[in-house]
C-alpha cells in the first residue's frame, strides 16, 4: 500500500506515525510541508500526490487540512485531529473518509470533527474517538490508524455500510483483532516504534534476538500471549551501548 502522509504544523518528517506505517511494510511518502505558508504546503502536497498517486492519504492536524484542500480525486482520506477550521477552504469530506480524534485533545477541539462529519452528511461512525491527546501516538491510536488505511485502501465497505456486519463490534475492536497478526515495540537504542509480525505457532512465550531495521542494533524481543489471545511485546538491548 502506498500512503501519502501529511504532517502537522511544526512536526518533522519521519515521526512516530509515518514510521509506524512504514514499519508495517507500506510505502510512505512523507514530504516536508512549509509551516509558514499554507499555499506552499498545498503545492508541495499536490506535487507529491500527482507524482506518486497514493492508495490513501493520511493527514495529521494541519496536514489534515492540507489533505482536504488538494485535488485528490477518489483517494480515501484518514484524518487525525484535522485542523480544517484553521486552514484552507474545504468544509466537507468525501464518503470514503475516516477521522480519528481524541476527546481530550487540547489543540483541536473534538467538536470540530463532530461538526465536520455533520456538515458532510456522513454517519457519526465516520468519527472514531480514540487516544488521550492531540498527538495520537499511543499504540491503540497507531493500530487504528493502520487499520483505517487498510480498510479504505482496499475499497471494502465500511462497517456501517454493510448490512451483514455485526454493528455491536466497534471499529477499535476490529482494529485490535486484525492487528494481532503483528505487534510493535520501541527500540531501546534509537527510540523508534518497530512493527513485527507475530507467529503464535511458536508458543505463548517467545524470546529471540532481532536487529532494529532503523538503527541496526540488536534487541532481545519478548513476546507473551495471554489466554485471551492478546499479545504483549517488549524489547531490551542485547548489549549496553555508550
């Protein structure tokens, strides 16, 4: 899957969220957007979109406003706490869009996303309440972001558009279920979030050495799976580094 990731105001290229998507095995285009001139940021994003033709666009905060304001055809959007009221002129979403937003967001009000969904005439399920702050950098938010990209890029019907879907299953539960085929840990050496596949046939308690794909330093990976099938993964350095 090819993802165009548009970062927020004063954010850096290669942050936790695009790195998470990249480590999940996807091609991530993550251009540096101008912080001072919105029109310049739009031109950069438009150029990257035109060249790469991504399967899905992820826009975080101001990047969400950028995503809404470029000519993106039928490419689906995953918007993370979009700052659509602060930047740009676009005021409606396409039907193949999802918003992730924390009610505890103290930068962009959760109510802004509720209003955007209502103005767009989309079902309330378009807005997924998740996370504890504006960054949405916690494990659950990252997993749901990845799930949203996958389901939209696959052109599958969204759950509320499918009459045969068991509606009592929440989007977050679906994301957690699908993500049990993989997990993530934080590299002790470089601090990056590393996504790894899980092979549960190897047992409920696993321990092995793996090189970090970012900094190439070795870590001891621990995997534990509880009786409900939920996995817990963490890492420790194979050796001390100065």
